C-alpha cells in the first residue's frame, strides 16, 4: 500500500464508486451499541522484506476507523474481551482502501478493487491483502492502554508505556485524558522467516464510547 499502490487503489475506488462499502458496524442492537468503542486516527507504515536478492520496501500513510464491541461486563471482573471488530482504512485523500471485520467466526476484508478475502487470522488476512500485517485483533486493547501477558512497563500512575504482545513491540508515546493518542508498533520482536519488518505509527483521536 505504498504510494503507487495507494494511487491505483484510489483510482479504482473512483471508478467503481465505493465498491468497498464498509461492513455494517459490529453489533446492531442498542445493547451491543452500548458496548461499542470507536477510534479514529491516522497511520503511517514502513515495511521491508528480505526474501530475495534485493530487499522489498513499501511505505505509506492513511486514515483509519476502528470499532470494537466488548463482551458484556461481569461485576468485579477485569475488562471483558473484544467480541467483534471492524476496521476501515482510507487513503490520504479519504477514499476507502479496505474494510475488514473480525469475530469468533473468522476475519473478512473487502478491498477497493472488489476482492473479498477471508481467513481465520485477521493479521494473516491483512498480510495477504497488503503484503504487510495490521494487528486488527490486538488494536482495541492497545488503544485502550492495555496489553497481553508479555513484559510491560508502566508509569507511576499505572498507565502502560511499553509492552511486548504477540511478537509486537508496543510503545505508547503520548497519553491523553481518554487514552493513548500516539502509539508506535514494531513487528516482529522475534525474527521471522522470510525476514520481514514493519513499523506502524498511529495518531489517535479520543475514543467515542457507545457508538
């Protein structure tokens, strides 16, 4: 999804008149809407793969909207897990590049060129679609300032600063009143074969709860 690919996708989007209509938001009733959080922001990425004689590099920027529905909250329990997600990616010009969703049944993505892909693993699905992976399944927790069971560093108030989660290095660069506003993501922590690296930078607006 570098400059050339973004340009082709944008052109395709104009020609096909929004062929990549985002899926309806997760949940459809008032109860699930009350458990929905929406984040909006911008992303920048730099990807490199060394699977041949010459390294392949790709980079780009865009916007995103992430909606997450969490399971019903049980009294005196930790924050509930994410039940379903939808992620929309946009070009710098605001045109839809991709619309993805994930839940217990698997992950799906629709691209601006009309392709629809499905997989059990949402990260693998974005790698299949773009050549690099977007950590859809973990984003909601990181945007909430939480991480998995890996090593983590927190400030004196308990806010997450750095963590290792699912082979991603998560660095919360800046906190706002309602959660992280800048997050740096680096993959992989442990090398993979063929060798690939991804740097993903997110700038996030305050979340909207209940919609």
